[in-house]
């Protein structure tokens, strides 16, 4: 077990370093002169030069990289080029917003995806299966932000059940917080529900055909008990989908955050990329990859618990 | 089907396969509609300069937020530009962007996947690592950085989306290639001296292209979604009409002019939906090609209709009230695309308590189907009817499904054929033995554990503590079959159904397992129905035997009489086929000389 953890940790660190290095050089190659974005097109040559020196952009790229990397390695992502605030602080303020929306979306996905997938998989080609397949295709088709727009119009503008925009801190009001993240979470979850349900349906159909299910039934187990056996065998792929969805939404909910005016990571990414605030973008990238590593690690442990055969490998 | 079709298939499997999938695809309603929509959209994009009623950037101030009219069919946008024209030109932008994305992803991902899957080794490890790393990268950040850095160069941006989508292609191509590479015909081609590139072109490519096409339909939809999302965020030239930018404008004015949002949203939704429907329909067609449960049905389909409703075959040996099991006129049928196909055509037989009945026949004779019917556990699509299935004096065929299920595990025990696939891989042996005892027989945890341990000891497992804690993959096939026998008898059933219980085992283990079954059957005075294709097994432990062929019973009799002089030539063929070989010969001689049980040592000696 310790060897397993050490190995995963090492692989995670390698991935983290690789993605950091890649993103650093990509960002500096793509954004050749950050002062254009930061000062706008009206700035004078002298202003530009002053900022270049202030940010240390006149140094060789490899020196800049080491300066950033050696600090990032000890958890200090530097300061924003726009307002010279600590990148760590900015991420710390925005992350809880995104985390609460994305976690809620993941919960919704898990619940509805697994329920729908189970029902469809246990009754393949039934009316319900065909209906859910129809819904699947339609939902998969529609981008999350498209659905957000519909939800805003319908539930926030027409029915006024939920606020159209804005975020309420849970410390201010728990119900207000829940109401403020419901519509964004629903629109982020739809795609995931479809993917998880489809994945689980196919797995359930495959497991249901296996010999051991008949043998379990022949022992007199109830339908509920047999379903638990089937679910445990069928769920790894769907669980992997859930994990992928969770981490990809952490930095991928930009458009939905923009529609609902949520002050989350997505908004920070959007505003920072428009002016080329590289330290902020690098900080968010590293934090996202840390989440990828942690979630993948937890996923491996969960998969090993579900199917002990995986543990041996 | 004539022979020419087969010849064609041999000559060029790609061509005939493509034709058949494509022609079946356009014959489904979903297929023809989605294809029609996509062709229409492509036509609109190509013909945009000719069909667009106006210049998409021409500003007519009087048309600002105008409702649909004769001049502006869909109305005007917030600055007075013609919405229909912008929608038509936006189609061009959307398709062009999606094309760049999928070509990029396809050209990088698919060949890399084929090479990694075919050759394996260092390239496979490196490419798989890169693929995983790309998936770990926060894609939107990369896209926005590229957008900011390249002054919103859209083709480059869409190519970047393509790079981010390469892992999808890589994984599919690699997995398919791995599967095909392990097929015997690829090894044969290699031995025959074909070069690797030729094998890839001739054998790998035909198997890889179908899932790649499906992936492309889905990837195109995803690319359009991302593209519209980026445009919605304001990325892209203001002069190039795009659906995403139109949606952004609609969003800003959605309270006053909801139509502004409707048109581009509908265009995007319909396009992506058509792609998704096309992908999923193609996927279904490709998946249907792989044979599944249909095999059993087709094997017997030829004879099914001719024999349908023929009188029941077989006979009863006991009075109805003396039999432990009495099956009367059992018919089993499977639903197939061309209607129902009968695989068991009305058979009757019975077993007395403490008797061992062998059911012998070749694969497809319907013997396993008979057992599944008695359990009421036919695979999906299967259905049986019978004038009666009497078990311990009750006609269970007339019971409701719930009542019927209650007999399982208490009145009827079942031993399956393939030991390794009949234990749930996710649970320990101990759990799997104890669960039915606890829930069906209402034992406490401790009682259940004691019974399970006693049963394992009874079936001859030496290291009971270790086996209880083991997972199925940690024990041998012979041990797994003993575990399954322990599970079947733990509920002390009066009837035990064993479906080829020794077929998957080593010869030496087979004899031990048969011996064990015989002992247990004697000890608990169970009626044992033993399905097998092997007359040697019948000789070993059965009292009576019925011979099945193509869903009918062709012979019933005492084992010794049947061996001495079978009435049916088919039975004689089966006997000589089963007992072909020195060891079996000896076994048979001993069977004739003395009693069945004496045959044991001989079988072990083999």
C-alpha cells in the first residue's frame, strides 16, 4: 500500500512539473509582449519599458522560468501582473465559489446519472430505455452554456424561482447560497448525467449477461441484492467519468460562470487571459493539475476497493 | 444469400462492410434524418455567398431589433444587420472551425493510436503518457492563452481544440488495434511474411475506421460547442459572423428581444443534435454486428419451424406423486429479429428423489435451456411454456414469478458450468456463501459463517480460513467449482441441477468433482439432474439418462441398458464419440464389469 501511494505520488509530481513547464513556455510563446495587454494600446513606449523591467520580462526566459518555478515549488505563485496582489490569495477567494458549484453539479450527476443508467440498463430496449436514450442524445447535443441560457430565461426570468445572476456566500445565508448555485450546477451537470448514464447502461447490460448473475439469482437472492452485485461490477467506468467531469469543470466552467456572473475560477481565468496576466493563469493551471492528481489518486483507491482484482496490478 | 456475396466479403471485407453499414444506416429513420440535416447544413455553408440574402455586415439602422418581415425574414440584430444572412455565414464559420478541429485530432490521434497499439513498447508508453497528460491539462486555460497571444487567430485556436481532443482518437484507435492485433489471423499474416505496413492497411485499418467515424461525429459536435462557447466569451473577429457571438448578443437583449437568442441557439442545437444522433445510430449499427445472445437461437432456427408444435418427446418413469421433478411438455423459445425461434420442442421427463438423471446432447441440443427453464432463469429474450413443472409436489410453472423465485436456493440448487465466471469477482468467497444463508435462510452472521465453513470443509477444501477470505481470482478453477457446489448445497435443496459441472476442469479434477457430487447427492438424498455432453460422465454417476438432439428427446433409459444397446443410432454415435480413447475404454469395460463407482480410479489414472 505504501509503495502504491509513493508510486502514485511520484507520477503525480512528474505530471505536475510537466504540465507546469509546458504551460509556462506555451504562455510566454503565445503572449510575446504582455505589456500590450496589461497597459492597453494607448500606453507610451516608456511606460511599456518601465513595466517590462518591473516585471522582470527583460531577463532571459529560462531565468524567468526558474524564478517562477522555484517559488511555485514551495507553493508561492507570485503576484498578479495586473494588480500586484498575491496569486494565492486571489485563487483562495475564487476557488470556494467554483468548488461549491462543481461539487453540487457532480452530486446531481452521480445521483441522476446512476439512477437513469441503472434503470435503462436493467430494462434494455424498454420504453424507458428508449426514452432515456432520446433524452441522452438531445442533452449530449446541447452545450452546457446553451442549456444555461434556457434555464436562466425559464426559471430565473419567467418563474423567478432562482436568482438569474450572482453568488451568495454560505456564511450569509445557506438557502440563498443553495439557490444561487442551483441553476449553474444543473446546467453543468446535464452533460455529465448523459455520459454517466450511457456508460453505466452499457456496463449494466454487459454485467447482467454474465454467468455469475444467474448463479446469484439461483441462490435465492432478492432482486435488490442482485442489483447491488451488478452495480458494483458495473460502476468503475461511470465513476471514472464522474472524476474526469469534476476536475475538468474546475477550470472548464468559464462560460457558465460568465452567464450567471459567478465570481469563480472561470471568471478569473477569463479576465486574466484577456490581458495576459500569466502568473494568475499559471497558478490556476497548477492548482487544477493538483486537483487532477488528488482526484485520480482517490479514484484509484475507490476502484481498488470496488474490484479487488484491480488492486493487484 | 448467394455465394457471390461470400466471395465479395473475402475479396475486400472493407468494401462490403462499409456498404452494408451505410445502407443500413440510411434505412433507419434517425440515420436518414440526421444525414439529411447535416448535408443541408453543409450545403448552406458552401453556398453561403449565393444564398445569403444580404451582406451579413451591412447595417440597416431601421432594421435594428426588427421583427421578422418580408425584407428580413428572421428580423434584424441589435445594430440592424440581417439575422438570416448572419446565420448563413455563421454556418460557414462553424463548419470550417469544426473541420479544422477534427482533422487535427484525427491526423495526430488515430495514427499514433494504431502505431502504439500495434507495436507497443516505448512508443506506446510515451504516447499513452502524453495522452493522459493532455487530458490533465486545463483545456480552457490553454485555449484562452492561445486566443490572447495570437490576437484571436481562429484557425489556430480550433487546431488547438483539435490537439486537446486527440486523446479521444488515440485511445479508441489504440484499443481497437490491440484487440485486432491479438486475433489469430494477424499472427497468421505475420508468419506468412506480410510486412507491418501491409498488415496495418489490410487488417488493422478495416477494424479501426468504424469507431473512428463515430468518434468524429461526436468530436465535431464537441468542437462546435467549444467554438460557440469561445465566441460567446467574445473571442473571434467582430466582422466574421458566428453563432456564438450572435448568442452572446441575444443573451444581452434576451429580456427585450428573445428572438435574437432563439435563432442562433436553434441553429447550434439542431446541428449538434444531428451529429450526435448520427454518431449514436452508427454506433448501434456497429455494435449490433458483434454476435451476442443471438447465436443460440440461430443455431436451432433452421429446425425450429419445421418441428414446431410436434408432439412432446420423452417419457415418465415414475408416478406423478413419486417424482421429485416432473417436467411435462416443456418448450423454450427465443425472440429473434425474424420472429420467435423454438429451441426446445416439447420434452417430458422426471426424476425420483435420490436419483441421478443425466441429460446428454451436443451443444445447441437444448439441454442447458431445459435447466434454465426449470430455474426460471432463461437469458433475456428467452421464454418457456410447459404443461407442468412439478417440483416436490408443487406445479411451479403456475406460480407467480415472486413465489417461484423463493424456491431458488432452498428447494432447488444450481451448479453452473464455468466455475471462474460464476463467482462475483468483486466479493470474497466467504461473503458469497454467507449472503444467501443470511438473507434467504435468515441465519445470524455467526451461524451463516459456521455453515459456510462446514460446507467448504465438506466439499474437500483444506484451507478453509484462507478460501473464505479469498477473492475468486485468487483460487483455482477446481477449487472454485467446489465453492460453487458448496453454495448450491448450503441451502439443502431437494433438487440439484448441475449444468456441465466438470467440463471446464482438468481431467483429474473432473473425476474428484464427480465423486463429490455423487457422495453429496447420496448423503442429502437429493434428486440430481446432470447436464453433460460426455457419456463418460454419465457412465460415472448417472442412474438414468435422456439423450437430446435439436430440442427433442431421442432416447430415455437406464444407463447400463443404454450403454449395452442404445436404440438410436445417434445415441450410439455419441457413446462412441465420448469414449474414444484408452482410458475411457477401460472405464467403460469396468462399467460393464461392475458398478459405476468402480470406474473412479481408472478415470483418475488418465
